[in-house]
């Protein structure tokens, strides 16, 4: 079933009775070539690219809940390629290029909107740092424009430019950055993977990983055992728990990151705005809600909810930056479980168990990486060699200390994120 303007018009005039299900609801088979644990954006994208790029279709994606119900539906929808360090820069550049052709490729509206992202700076030192970042982005082949104070004012006239603590000096403008509809991305990849023969198994929790002779043999699930030649763990904030089933201890901590959305308002925020000094970021959805978030809840947790002090902090930061949002009513909030690595960069690699692969550690920003992550993980599984843009995301860098990518500038320590 393909979408088109004519088809949408026809269904609208005939009661929308002709739509078919977007994917099958199959029972698990006894054995697959590849089993992917985790039906979020990264897992579904991996399955899709395994089928499309490598012709591997005897694949099962196992999701303990429903598709689109995990972190892929619990984020602030930002898409960007404004990283600084080698290893990250080329990866996110590759991912953004995939985003730009994604709707046409999937024949699905993921509401990708390249409205532009502006990172604010508030001191001479920050200006210098953002100038360096912008140069790195341009050298990578992406776009970056350094704005002075008046340049920011032309784009964002509603900010408090003369805040006594954080006066706005300028900003780094990334025009190709923007947003996408989070759960629609999961649904689009699910639809594409299913159409190529991948089995999407919902309500199927993995309870064990079978390993013998140093090689993975399959998984145990709430819907019975499943044999597999290769198994990929792509479960975001649950990575440590799932890896423990295979006897692994990961260099990962799980923390909650809260997000909020207001009632629908008339269009007032045209860009994504990032206020680093207050650790606050905001955009406006197509339905009019202001979507915003802040810093992590600074304690380890697997609970998809947050604490009230962080709610207060986020609201204070928002009012500091743009007092004009003060009367907007917060409609709902949620928490996503962030799998944090010590250096703030992800892991896409083989493990010490033959046939067992790992994709985790996306920290604050796994959503924008979904296409690139899926593409690179599929390449790794199919060919057993790293995909070039993700070659730096090695697991052993935390054991050896070689190749760390400290994008956050936190000294490669969990507690300093």
C-alpha cells in the first residue's frame, strides 16, 4: 500500500475504509538469521537497512511493548548534525543526509521539518567555542552560520537579550537542523521493514540470551525460545540489563531525561532554540504545542518518570530565556531513559561473544541518530566490519582509554554529564 495525495483524498471522501494495516502481527518463528532485541527507532531502522541494503530478510525485531512506545516516542524530536569532534561529526552528517531523503524513501510522512537550529552563546569564550564548532561543521560538509546579537534578534526577537546573568551575545545557526515526528519515524521504518519480510514481534520480552562455546545461539522470550545465528542488543536505557543476560557489564549508566509540551498555541517559535547555559531547548510542534526539555535527572534510574526539582529547573530556565511563554499551560510531561556512556558518545560494535552485537550509549540525542545508527548497525551485522562513519564507536575504548570521544568535555566521567 503506497501513500499519495490522490489516495489520501479518496480515503477522506469514502470514510477512510480502504486503509490496510501498516504491518503484520506475526507469531515468532523458531529460528531467524538475525534477532534484534528492541523495537525502537534504532532497532527498526537496523532491520529496515538489513533488508534493503543487504538483502537479509529472515529477521525478527522483538519488542516487549508496542512499537513507538519506548524512547522513540519519549523525546523532543530534534534532528541535527552540529557535532564537533572527529568520529561524531561524520556520523551525524551521514545521518542527517539520510533524514533528508527519508520520507521519499519510506513513502511515509515523518514530518521532518528543517526549520533551523540556533545554539545561543553568552560570553566571548562561548563565541570562540561555537566559531570552532561551526568551522568543524563546514569542513565536514554541513552548514553553520555564526550570528551576532543582531543576527539572533532577527530570528528570535522574543528572547530576553539583556538577562543580567546570561545576556545573549549571539548564536550558531544550523539551517538544516530541525525536528521530526518521533513515533512516525518508528512507524515508517516498521512499515518499510515489514514490507521487506521482517517479522515485527510486539509484546515479546526477552528474558535470556543463550550463549554456548563463546557463541550466541538465540534468545529466551515470554513467547518461547527463538534460535538465531546473530543477535543485536538495541534497547537504549535497558542496555545494561539486557547485556547482563549474556554475562556482560557495560560502561553505561541509565538516567531519566524529562520533556514537556504545552497546550497548542498559534505559531510563535519558528526554529529549534538551544540555551546551553540554562540547559534548556525548545521548539514548536505542528500541532502548536511548545516542546521543551532540560538537563538529566542526576541519579541512576530505570523509571520513565522524573523528579519535581528538575521540573522546576526546566521551567525556570525557560522563563529566563523567553518570559513570553510564562502563561502557556503545560499539557503533559514524560521521561525517557538515557543510556549514558562516560565520554558522551555511543557504542556500535561487536561484543566478546561471537554473533552478539551492541548498539547503545546514545546519551541525550539518540533520536537524531536513528537513520545513521540503523544503517551502520545493519552494515556491522551483515559484513562483520564497522561502517566507516561509525568506526570510532568502539566498545573497547573504555577499557583501553584509546579513542575516547569526549564530545561533552566532561573528562569522560558519568557523573559530570
